[in-house]
C-alpha cells in the first residue's frame, strides 16, 4: 500500500506544476498564492468540486447574523462559469482573480453577470430587487441603523434612476458600464 501511495503522490506532484502554470497564466495570482488557495479549497472540498448546497453552507458561516442562502445562490451561479452545477478549483480561482485583481472592466462585467439572473443581457428591476433582497437578508436584521423593509426596493429605484439612461425599464451592460465608470 505504501508504494502505491508514493506513486500517487509522485504523479500528483508531476501533474501539479502544469496545472499551476496554466492557472497562473489565466489568473492574477502567484504560484504561492494558488497553492495556498488550493490547500484551502481542498480542505473545504476534498472531492475537488463543490455543489451549491455545500457552497451555501460554507458561505453562510461568514454571515451568521442573517440568511445568506439566496445571495450564495447568486454568487454560486456567477462563479459557475460553465453552468455545470458544481464549482471546481478553476471556477473558484478564476472568479476570485477577477474580484480581487481584475481590471475595472472585468469587475463590472462580473457584477453585471451577477445581477443579470436570467443571462439575457439586461438587468430588470425584478432581478435587481431579488439580488438586493438577498443582500439585505444576508446582512440580517441586526444592522445599525435598523433598515426599513422598503430599503431594498428604494435601493433598486435609485439604481435605476442612475443606470437606466434611456428609461426603457432595463439596464444594458453599456448603461451599467458607462454609469459605473462615471
């Protein structure tokens, strides 16, 4: 058994640098950062993949004062670039790279994708309200000052007043980009 374990470790070691170099090229992380992120990912997700339920449980630990499940769903969908229903390390580290080190354009594209729930290229008031409600739910009722129940809808109205430049009731990526850059 010991020799087969050793063989597995050796083959994993031989394979790892190839994957690391490719991830380094695709992301804005160093080799050491990728190794550290991978160790953390593997400790939470030993199989190398995380489904939405597990992702939600992990994410909820950061927001014990509220209900993070709805927002975790939107985040999971945004990270799951290929729509497979499970995040692999590449999905996770790719999204993280954009969020932490991406250009303004890349970050805005990622944010737009998060709000565009049905992926039709437009953000509607309904989509924005769903995401806003999920953020308010995640933050919990313990925020100071206390938030009114109407706060998410008011937030959406302000967003649309600024973003919906032509008043057609939807925000295009161009409107989103232009307003955010100002």
